[in-house]
C-alpha cells in the first residue's frame, strides 16, 4: 500500500477547467474532509522531538553525516529550498529521497535531462474534446516536496521553469496562475560543473536555493558501516514516514514566530553587505540572501530549543546559505580561494553584537 508521502501522482483540478487563481492543495491533501482539523499549534518541544525523529530516519540512509542532515532540516523549517552539489555516488539523491519519505505528504521526482522541457516540470494545457476546451494537466512541481535529480543536466531554459514556483509558490501557465501547496520544498541535486554534460546554474537560480550542501566522502568507519548495513538491501525501501505535511507546516509557523532582536537583524545585514565590498568577490550576496539568512537562523535557534536568535545561529548557517550565491573574481580562483573561505573571512571581520538577550 502506497502512502501519501510516497505518491508521485498529482490530483487533477476539480472540474478540469483552469481558473484565474487555483489552489493546489493548501493546508491539506486530496481526500481530506473539508475543514478537517490537523491539530493544535505546535511548540518548541514538539518541534525538537519531531526534528529528532526525522533526523534519525534520514541518518539510517545517510550514515555518518549529522551536520548535513542538520542543515537539511534547517532548510525545511525555514521554508527554503536545498541544493545538494557533489560528485556522483556520495548520497545526494539518497538524502533527498530519505528526507522526502520521512514526511507523509505528496512527493514527486524529476530526472533532469538535456531534452527535458519546461512544460514537463510545470504542466501543460491539453485540449479536451469532450468539453471542447483546454484543461490543465499539473506537472510534477505540484507536490509538497519536489526532488530534482541532476538539475544542471537540463538546459537553462528548463531550469528557469522552477524560478516562479521556488520564489512565489505558484505556477503560471497560459496566463493562469496556480497556487502550490504548503509546505513546498525543492530538493535538487547537481554534479560539479566540471563534469561532462552539465550546465552551470544561472545566478538567479542559485539565489533561490536557501542553502547548498556538499556531502563529501564518508570516513572509513561510516563507509564500513554503510557496507555492512546497505549491501544486502536498500534502506530507502524500508523507510517509513515519521511526520506529515500538516505537522511540518505547523512547525514552520513556530519558526516564523521566533524573536530576532534589532541587533541580530543589523548583524545579518552587515554580514551580507560585507560580501559585496570584498575585492575578491565579483557578485556579493543579494537582499534575498539576507532574508534567507535570518529565516535559516530562526530554524537553527528552534532546533537548539531557543525562542530567540543569537549571533551563533547566524554563524552556524552562514556558509551553507551565503557561499553558493557569491561569484568570485578570476584572481580569487587563481589564488584557490573558495566562496566558503570568503564567508569565513566575513564572519571573522564583522564585529559581533553584544546586546542583552531576551528572557
């Protein structure tokens, strides 16, 4: 029996006719009773417990990478999108699938290839002879979690199909806007641009990803444990959901309500502004990066059990949130400076505020 979280199908619109504003689905799932109560508002204790269970579930698949799993959870709770970049075979797709299967909600997967079209992602209007009119067939983007595998193997034209849905949580096809469901998260994997058959992601596309992660090779002990546990079976086949979409949405509401003092907000602005002033940076972090940095810091504080954000939370998420948005100069590349090195330089140079902490 297939659960809602493991389904890759998308429900058609109720009457098959597109309207000016279509909700799909919002705050619920196909088949839920109208007005069904999905539970009381969550609190930090519930958030910590559910996040711990999701992390433990994912770590059954991705062995020995707790820091990677933490950033993935931060991105989920920050209403963001996650970009996994690394060489083939280190578990990028496994992490994306494990996180998606840990949450019982609608999930779809798209294998990006050079011949993939934008309509293959967003959906297409098809002529219905019975009604003598066009009806919209939703694409795989109409799901709570969209797993895009090897996103940089598709052309920039196809990659741009994700721009609107990632930023505005909606899709516009043939002058009709369709609203996406909540929660909504894109988890994309990509190979390094030096690998054969890849296209570099445009700056506008990278900027819409809240965080970028590089999983890296496991250490010897973790790789040996993986061989022992995964050689006989695929742990993804036995992974069961430990939460659902409605619960995750309530946890997101908790994260939204966490307090960020004026001093911490000013510190976040100073960090992103500093990336625009360094000589080795050709394109610094955008204002969108500042917003994403604060949202990710809120999620980090929530996972730490605090109702307020401190500078350490910004430090914990700064590299994954900011590094992939920076475009370095040729001189910086020649000096073997990475974007992560630049972010660490900024963290060391910008003074940390020392204001009073809220009670």
